[in-house]
C-alpha cells in the first residue's frame, strides 16, 4: 500500500511538472516595460580611448589606457561628434594633461576624480554641464579656465593646489570648492545668484572673500571652517544665510550684513569663530535681523553707523583728502627708515604727529 501511494504521488508530481512546463512553453508572457533591461552600447576603441556610440549617433568617452599620461580627445570619431566625457572615464588615472575639443558639452560624474597629476585645465565654451565630483581630489590642479556657458560650477572638492578661480558671467550657482586649501581669496561676482551648500567649506587658507551686490543666497556651511577668514561683508542683495554658513571661522572678527531683512538661520552655529560661539562683532542696521540674531545668541552687535571705515584716519566718518595726507605722510616716513630698523605702525605715527 505504501509503495502504491508513493507511485501515485510520483505520477501526480510528474503530471504537475510537465503540465506546468507545457503551460509556460505555450504561453506568451509580457513583462512590464519598466522591468525590461536595455543592453548598453558596445564599447569601442580609438587609440588610447574607449568610447560608445549613443542612440543619437554621438559619442561618449568611457575610458582611457593606463599606459598613457597625456590625451587629446578628438572632436569626431568615424564622423560622429564627441559630445560627452562619461562618468568615471578618467577616474584615478595618471593623467598629466588633457585637451578637450569644442564638441564636448558635458563632463560626467567623477569623470576626472582623483587625477592627482593633472596640473591645468582649460574648458572649451561648448561645455554647459559639469557632473558632481567630476574633478574631486585633483590635488595638483593649479589653474582652471571655465567654460563661459556654464550656469553652475561644482565638482572641485579637495583640489588643494588650486590658488585662484575666475567665475564666468554665465554662472548662477557656485559650489564644490570645499577643502581647496590653496585658495587665499575669492570674488563672487554679481551674476551669481547662489553660493551653494559647503561651496568653500574647509578652505583653510581663504583669507579674503568679496561678495558682490547681486548675489542672493548663501547656503548652509558655504564658508564653514575657513580658518583664515577675518572679515566679510554680505551685500544688501543677499536675502538668506543658511545654517552653519560661517561655522568655526576661527579668525573671523567681524561680519557685516547690509540687508536689514535678511533671513538668517537662527542656529548658534550659523556664525561662529569657535566651537562655543562667536566672539567677534556682527554689524547691521538697527532693528535688523542681524541684530535679532546677535541678541538671540548673545553675540556682540553694533550698528553699521558705528563701524570704522577703512582709511578714515581721523574717525570723522569720511574718507577724504585729510586721511590721504596722513597715509602719504606715513609712507614718506617709512621711506626714511633703514630696512633693519623697526618702524612705527600707522597709528603710532599718526599719534606722533599730533
């Protein structure tokens, strides 16, 4: 009986398997469209470069031969335009120089990330888009010429040898220069709307920041840990300052906020020169948001009208010919002193003339 039951069970199992198999073979199954996986374009070679042909008959550079250190990207391959440098195409390669043709319109995510031997970069004006982290940690990069068609700059974090940048008139958002410790000064031109999140965070050598009238927003952590920054004036056009925008700027002695209605993040880390607060001065208009922010966090606030003006040698609120004569007299005095003799500073000199 036991064997009979086993036989019946086996026959039923076989019927189930073959029946199911027949049903699968004889049935047309339609997969949902989003589940269909497209096959990537074939990878091809051109000299030291790898590339693929896109559906629109343009070319994306996808890779590079490790044995080569200099590369000139062609504008065309087999009559097709080279328009994109793909994600990670040159990542961590021993690249010392690259020539980008004016056919290229975009540089992808991490395209040159970690190219620590690349010293200079010149972008053609055809480039309109930079991917995130595209030039991260290019530690030897000393100079960059940006495309005049870019509307946003990003992707230069950790370029520690980058000493200066010139932001084109086309740019609306600036970001991605965090930990560029070689930068000592930067000017944000009036065409820029937004200084992005962590844009210059960790730029330890950044001593001078000029923000021109026209800039509208300073996002969170934009200048955090800029240890050398001593003073900054935020123009009237700026309507918002994000949290930790000037966090732990240890040398910061004064910050001037000209827009009396500027939306300042109320957190006590928005402006600090230490872990426990801010010991400098916040200048602003009476009854302004700058004053409210300072009072909320027990920081020192002074009215803009009381702020000393640079060059106002007699503290009369004006910078005029009287001040000019003091300064000229001081430099005449310096010219009479031997190089090895310690001279008075200008305040001591001025006092000696009274």
